[in-house]
């Protein structure tokens, strides 16, 4: 039988229970979730589904990421609540592609790990399965593995096998509603300079690749969660004599004011500190000297910046452990007027770390 897979937390338990219920069936996995946004989250979930299937000895196929087609299908239902009409359309869309794939590879039965998700409506899923399977003469299976403490066992198993546990169902509309009270959605933030931000999806991809590699090597370890103070720069525009200039804002640079201006009367400075908002201007030459001249020029630095951890070390070395003063690197500090339009957020967050045993 073909099993449509949404995520490792659901599939890891579901497939094991399915194997017990249908011991004579050969189970094949199919990851098809074009609703997941952003694409990096889609890839992170596939990475961990593949890891789970490898543990269980299940062959896994990866479906196309047809996000634009999915958006077109749910158009007009953007503000539907969870388990509403948009979810039904989403289920239909994914089950339709899944049953077509089942037919293509010669499988005569279809089910989905969405059935074990406590956030999904069981009847909606059964309806989607039946409607799409009937069109192609494929048998649908809709076992309820949630009952009799199944959900608790599912989460316990996911924790035991150290699976990636996402904090939203996957689609942009559910995510936006879930994060409605926040000033920003950090899952959608990714710097253009390709830095990997703390607790970002990109960092999690790197983390779970490390987990996979340690498992392959047979290294014993555990995953621990820790709380920390996270940071995001939401916007920044710096003007030098009324002209916008290229800059780099050092991590943990917190702007108390959304707009600050001051003037510099000296020429050829390597660094300058303003009394307003405690803004520190560093010339590229000065910053590059701190980095032991690792950058060829200012453009090289902007395109290939330091890692966040390295920026934090520089900040701590110069200002101490708890300083959040803005540090802005410019190509040259010239005489004239400076304007700073910026917004940043500091917030409590958590992240995972590997502890070898």
C-alpha cells in the first residue's frame, strides 16, 4: 500500500501501527506536501521523514513541490479557520496527487499519516480519501490510531527517536494566524547575505543533518532544548548625506528608536560612537582589522559575512556580555549628516543542542 506522509512525527508512529494492523502489506511512503511554506521548511520536513523511513526500512518517494498550484486551489479560502473549508480543499488536492501516484506505481491501497495528527479532522480526511480513491478504483484505508492513548504514544515515540517536531501545520495561512500577535514571523525571515540565523529553519536543517550523520556513525547522543534571547533585524536604512549607503548591521544591534540622526564633523575616522541611541559606526578597514584582514574588500565582506557566532564574539570582546548597542559597518566614515531608520526585535526563544553521551 502507498502511505501519503506529511511529517515524521505523524508518520513514525502511524507506519509502525499500520505494520501491526496490516502485517502482510508492503508499505511504501510518499511525501507530497506542496502546502508547506516556506520551501526550506518543506525540505526540513522531508529530511526528517527520510530519516524516519530509513529507521523503519520503508522506501520513500518525494513528490513535487507544487506550491503555486496549491495556492491557486485554495484561493478565496485564505481566512478559513483550521479544520474549515480550506483544509478540505488541501486534503483533496494532496490525496488526488497521491492516488494518481499509487496508480502509477501499481499500488492498490492508499492511506495518509494525516489521520494520526490531532490537529486534523478525521472525517474530513476520510471524505478526501474516499472521494479521490473512488475515481481511480483504489482502496482507501482510514484507521484511527489516535484513540486509546495513541496520540500520547505517538509523541512519546517521536521524543524517544529525536524527531523534528514542527510548531505549525505547514501552510502560510495557518502560520500567519498562529503568529498574528507577533510583529513578525521568524519562519519567513532569511537574510539575503545567507547568514544562518539562530533558531531559523536553515539552522534546523543543519542541525538535523548532524543528527542523521551521528546516527549513521553509531554515536550515542541526546537532544536537549535550551532557552535563549533571540534577535531579528526587521529593517534598516542608513543614509549618508541624504544618500542611502550599503551597510552591515552586527547581530544583536538593538535600535531603541525607529529614527535617529546626527552629524560627524571629522574626516578619516575609523570608528565613531553617537550619544543618540548608542550607535557605533565602524569603518570597513577597522572591522577588517578585527577579522585579521580576511576580506578582500567591502563588497567581499557584504557578500560573505561572518557567521552569527563570530559576530557575537566580536561584540562581546568589545562591549561585554550584555551590550546591545547598534554596531553598523560602513565602507568609510565621512564628514556629514547621518540618518538611521531601523527596527529590531529581541525576544525569548528556544533551540536544540546535541549532547554526546
